[in-house]
C-alpha cells in the first residue's frame, strides 16, 4: 500500500471515530481521561526507557542541546503530563453549550451551540508531552486526532500514545479516536495536511521551518504561530527590582520555548542605572547579550546586534537589547519586529501601561508580569493544544473552547418563508 493510500485510511478511520465520539457524555469522557492518566502513571518507567532511546539517538545525531532539552522526559515533566490530564477532567466540557439564543418575530427559536470541529491533525516536533496534551484536549472536545510527531521523539511518542489508547479503551475510548502516525517519511506530513474532507483542522507545533512547510503544503485550514519573538520593555517609571525579576524569569526560566523573552527594550531615562545591573545579572546566568549602539555604550561587553537579531527567535540563552526613547518607540519596535506572540511592559505609569496594552498587536500583552505565563495551564485552560497568533477563530493559548466550532439549531412550529 502506498503512503498516500495509507494516510487516506488513517483519515477515514478518524472520521468514523469522530462520529463515535459525538454522543459521549461528559461523565463518560472524564472516566476515559482518568483511565488515561492512570495508565501513564503505571507505565512511567517504560515511557522513560523509550525516552532514553530517543535521547541517545539525538545525541549521536548531533541534535543541538536546546532541542534535546525539549525532548527530555523527567519526573517533573511526567508528573506535569499526568496532572495536565486530570486538570482537563476538571474543566467544563464546552460541547453542547448554548452560546446564545433568540426568538424571531415569526416564532423561530434560534440557538447557537458549540460542537466539535471533527478531525484535528497535530504536526509537532521534539516535545513528547505534546502527544498527551493535544490528544486529551481533542478527546475532551469530542474531536478525533491524528498525531504526527518528529522522528527524534518517535519511541517516546509511541509509548505515550499506547498508554493513552490502551488505558482509555478500558473505559470505552472509541477505536482510532487517537491515532499516531509512526512512519518517518516526511511526505506523510504533506499527505495528512491535504486530506480534504477527512481532516478539518491542522495545528502545527514546532519551529518556524516546520510551521511554514505545513502552511505552504496544506489544503485544509491551519492555525499557527511561526515563532515567538517576545519582548520585555522596561519603561522609565519601572520598579528596578521588579524589572530584574521579570527579565530574568522571561529569559532564563526556560529559554527553549516560544514564550521566553528574546528581546529587551529599556527606556533611555532608566537605562544608565538599570541596564548595567540587568546585564550583570543575565551574564551571570550565562546569557549572551547582543545590543544596539546605545546599549553597548553602557555595557561594552555586549556583542553588536545585527539587523537579523531583531527578528530572530533563539530558543537559547541569547538576548538582544535596545535602548528606546519612550513608550511610543517601544510599541513601534515591537509591532515592527515582533511576532505577535507575547510582549510585556514593566511600569508604574498607568497611562503607559494602558497605551502599551491598547497598541501592541500581540496575542498576549502583559503589564508587570513575565511572558512565560502565555500557556494554557497558566491561563487556567488545562493543558493547551498550542498558541495561535492568528486573528480568526482562535488567538493566544488554545484550550477547550478553541477546539470547538458551532452550529445553529433552529426550532419552529411549521413556519415557512414567504
């Protein structure tokens, strides 16, 4: 059987599964999810063993350390994956919820009701926890899911998916509701994203190269963000101690993710006092600093920033620094060079904060908080399926509601249109 025919069968099975999912009650779905969490717990050591195979292969293949860090499963990440499933159990099921209701003058009762999207394909790289996070969110919203992870995490993904499917099946998970595509053939991605009539939505998760490749090849709708070029702007009135904590957290807490800060903007009025302190703190944490001329005048150890640096997502301990004249200049820079993901202002000036939140065109805008909070779990959505920088259907962290569509249910008593 050809790859094309094989992927068509995967799509057909997913469509059948989506129809079997539709009538499941919230109580039944939650019981299945709990069984999935328990099975992951029971297979913890087997999943770690599979992950070690992937890590050893990645090191031999020369995969960079930031990518290997994303690939790693440890006790903390395993606990978070299991907890994420149980968090989803506790979240309200949006399927069937009535968004609105009204009555027309002719007596027709119209309701707008949340429904599953249908079949969702997730194309992702490196992080094996995505297998669980996305599968359970799709399942909770009665969507069948087709998962295609990167070959670097294949053994980990297979072990996690097997636990989810076999654990869930004991409580009634419909066959093929969760399918993991295990071929290493990259053409499988093209085949999946062109399954018109079988796949309703594609969500790519990974680097810019993967997301652009998916978008360019897709014939079905795609929700995406290309990269996370996130900024922290330290405004003239900022509390320096607060600013130091926020910059350190946004850059250093987990630099290999899309909501980590990649750029630091400092108001010219505060820069002479603040920037040398901030640079010393960051350099002590191993951060390489690249600055504009004004920044390097204050911190000569910075490397010169190139034009490319202002639009680069490093996913590493590298930060580009610029001194700006005021809040308007910071907003202009972010809207020009940012990626519409997450951007923060540190300030005690409410008018500056309001202007920043009004004018910065990003999915998440922060006042006096780290960009690292752009995450479905941190927003109270449970495990997220991804972050969108789109403006249609979904924007920012995507939780349960963002995995539904809606339909109109119209009730009458024999009305006909004149």
